[in-house]
């Protein structure tokens, strides 16, 4: 891969993904697998021209394109061009495939949905300036509810 692409890496590239589901080289670095959060996050990097086999995600998936470009296709629909910053919402059990152009690598963060009902945010009181370590504040003071 080009050195400019490598120098743009936000996350580690990880290890080569083994097996028969990828044509060309793809790498995976798991960024979080903590079962408390139930949201495994991996950084997937594809070399130019790489593609994966058709597959489905039983719970669906949100795909964040963090670098490069490529194509995404749902079975039976036209291919969609992917560019850095795109967000793709993939419904459960939809057959999908992805392909990278022969001249450009790409990076994605695939995110599975949380398959249990949760509150996304429970707000409390506002943090204060004294908590930030500014003059008059204690930088060792911890945030409390």
C-alpha cells in the first residue's frame, strides 16, 4: 500500500484476515471487544482491488468508511460508491458484498447494532470549570454526579 495511505491510518492495521472469504489482502484490528458494551468494533483495511464474499449480518451492521474508497452492493441492487466519511446502514440478513478499486485501498469500521434495548445516554448535572484544572480548579478532582 502507498505510504501516504499508511501515514493516514487512524487505527492500527492489524493482522491479515485468513480464510477464503476475501480475494486480495484485508487486515483486521479489533478495537474493542468488551462484552459489557456489547459492541465489538474492528478496523478493516483492504488493499487495492480486494473484495469479500457475499455475506449477511443477522443483526444488521453500520459501516463507517474511514479512508479510501470502494463499492458496496446489496444483493439485487446496483452497487454504491463508498468514500471516506460515508455511513452505510445495512439491515439484518441483507446479502452484501464489497469491492475496492484496483488503484485505491480503503478502511472501514463495521459496527454491529446493540441487540438489547438500552438508554443511549442518561444525563446528569453539568461539569464545572473547576473540574478542568483551570486556575482555581483542582486538576486531580474527579467528575462526580
